């Protein structure tokens, strides 16, 4: 992500506060707009052209989306188009992120990030399901039908979760389904003021161990950290933590691999 995109996202995120509690219709509108943008290179180019007049870009947004999206979604799109982006793909990704953030606020206290991570684990555990949702050959309608059947069957998935997953399977843009779900969960967590840490251990952590680890990660990151734990016997022992882009690998497997490399050298 370029510096221009970083500044653009910061500016548009700042506009979310004016919405108050988000409206899921606004979130769905922004996600739909990102799908339209992903299929139209001329529209993307026109909206991120740094030489174009901001008022003209705002008018173009209203012309294209004004009749189909809620007014707050159009306003946020106009705000996004007014920023300078590193490239057109970052612009699409940015609109998608803002849509996910609005969905997070619309969900209130619902555990949307947890539901997204749970669905990611379900997909990862079933090869046929991962193929059905991730294959370019699968019709979009078939993918959304699968999502509705799986998430709707439990009656526990929040509508915001369903909206996010439905969008992701319709618009992967070369991304794997598991990676998209985890990224969306991280965005939801960030919007709510905490950070996700993926923790992998050989055996389940006890409540006391979870508490100590959370306390240590809170202190290290300066933010409230929520653990997403995974059990993988392959790590043998110890713990592996991924916190954003940082990886802390204290697993026995990692230490054995390091020892093997030193002995080979």
C-alpha cells in the first residue's frame, strides 16, 4: 500500500464518524460500488485522476451511483474520489474496506469478526467448499447461494457478516477466500478498536494461558488484542503468534528448524 493510499484511507475513515451507528444498507451499497468499480477501468481512472476537478468527480459519482445507493454511501464515495490514491486497485480496495467498516458499526455488539474467522476455518477444513467458493469457474449466484445456505442455516450469523461474505465471494479480485475473510475480520476488529492476533499452538490454551498471552500482547502492541486461536499438532510445542504483519514464532517446530539450519551450515 502506497503512502497516498494510506493518507486517503485515513481521510475517508475520518468521515465515518459523521454517520453515527452505521446502516447496513449503506455498507451494502459501498460494497456493491466496489464491485462495479472493479469491473470498469475507465470509471476507476476517471475517479482517481489527480488532475481532474474534485467537483466534477463528485458529480460523476452521483451520476453513476446516485439512483441506486443510499445518500450516505454516495457521500462516502465522493469523499473517496476526492482523495489521491496510489493506484486504481487501491481505490477499489479502499471503497471495499470502508464498506466493511460501515457494516461493522451497523452490527452493534455482534461478534462479526469472530463469525468471519469461524467461517474461514470452516472453509479451510472442507476442500470442496473452498473450491466452490473460490473457483473462477463457479457462477457468482451459486457462490452466494452457498453462503446464504451455510450462514443462514445457523441463525447465528449477523446480517453484517452475511453481507460481507456475500460480497467477498462475488468479488475476489485474485484473492483466496480464506485470506479475504481474515482480512475482513481484521478490518472489523480495527473499526471496533482492537487488533486480532492469530495464535497457533499444539494443544488448546488454558484460560490462564490465554489471559497471560493477551496481557503480554496488549502491552507489546499498545492496543487491546483479541486472540484467534488455532490448534495445530504440527507445531509440536510452544506458540506461534501473528499480530498484523508481525510474526512471533516460539514454536518447538520453528526452533527445531533453526537448529537444523545451523547444523547444516
